[in-house]
């Protein structure tokens, strides 16, 4: 587990030079001021108009050719599971929109490569924190980073799924899935919301799934964890609103990432409808956070499917989901499927 920073003119973490986290925190301008740099300007709004500030940072962003000077404070986003898939998509989009980043994942090499790519392309500062969020030590390291109080947006994206009959799957991997998908998300949400409440602005995006709207036989643990994330995030959305903070639950349907391979799913045997791209998923999530929405479901068909669950008998919902995933789950005669 380790931590480093990369960026134009950056200095090692812990120092107070122009590119350091310490410098950015200590140099943060009061809300309500306008900061100008390299021909661009950024408004730091008071808490009462946080939605306009999210509009500026999450949708429009700063022009890539007019990067802000190292000494100018920027909004910082922390993204877990940032080395691939949807997490990488969040990191790329937020860097393009002018956010400094803290990227968290297990694979240090992939994080370092992504940090260098985003710094070169967009001129943002990037901190890298390699941590296994299925372990107490890994979560504690990210909690410590969140406690610094300068994270404006937390994206709880890290997670994985398994497929197959629950009784035949290795129990230790199912429990690790619960630790990562649920326990880590709860701890990091708690660590982020405390300082956000204190300053009365900030946003959290928790990544669930359309699988969280109904039971999914042959992906029982995964769907169960995502149902928790959905309900937990909706409850936090109501609690956080009076503190000027937004909590949004992202519920994507199928997205072509490495998730299917990790979950041992045969994509060729899954329905061909409802698939969305990483860019579409990330864009709709940030748009929903900007508009202070509780839930974001990318894709019209996925929204209809999620809504229809409430009108169908539960036995029918279970059977339909089971028929879809039984054939797509890992082959029983493949020893590597476990």
C-alpha cells in the first residue's frame, strides 16, 4: 500500500510547495470569490448555490487548453476502483473537466500509468493510493485521506461480482465481495460525509446496479450487495440534503468492461438489449449529482425495467432473472470458474 502524487510542477506529498495537497488546502479561497488563471476563471460558490457549482465542474469543465496554475485551488475528486472500467471512466471525465484526482485501486502499476496519462492530457494533479478495499488496512488508508477534508466528490466505485449457484461458490470469495461492495462503501461514505457536512457542500456517488432492484438467482450475493447500496444511498440522500450535500446512487445495467470476465459471465448468453457505454454511464451519473438526484439509471430500457419490478409479482421477477443468469453463469465443469 502506498501513496504518491503526480502533476505539473508537483512536489512530494507532505511538502507545502505549489503542487502539493497541503498547499491546495491552505490556499483555498473563501466561497463567493472568483479565481482567475491562464485566461480561465472558476467560481467558488457559497453552499446555497452548490448545484450551480456542480454544473460548472461536473458538466462543463474548464477548457483543456487553459489549465489553471499550480497554485490555484481546484476541486478534488476521489475515485475508488479507478484502474479500469467505470472507475477509469470517472477518472478520465473528471480530469477532462478540471478536477484534481485521488485514484484508488489495488494495481499500482495501472494507477501510475493512468495518473501519468491524465496529467499529460489535462494538466491536473493526481494522487495515487494503492489499497485493497476488501481489507481493514486498505479502507483505513483511504479513510485517512478523506479525513483531510479537501475531497469535494467521492465516487465509491470499487466492487466485483460472482456468478453461479451460491452453495457451490467458495465462501471466502463471497464474503470478500460483501466486504468490498458493502463494508468498504459504508466506511468511506461515513469518512467523506463528516467533513462535507461541516463545510456544507460536497457530493458522493455510490455505484450500485440495476441488479439491486430485484433478487438475481445465480448472482445472489452480488445483487444482494447492490440492493443494500441502493437503499443505503437513498436513505443518505435524504439525510444529507439538509446539510447541503448530495448522495447519488448510480445503477447501471450491463456495461462492457472487465466486470463480466471477473464474474465468469458468458456475455454471449446474456440479453443483447440494455447495454450502455462507460462514457454514457459516467456522464449520466455526474449529471444526476449536479441536479441533486437520488438515483441515476443510464439507458431508457434499464429505467423501464427497474420501474417495472414494482408492478410485477415477486415470484415472476425471481424466475425471469434466474432464467437470464442461469445460462450465463460460470460453467460447472470449469475448475477455473471458482
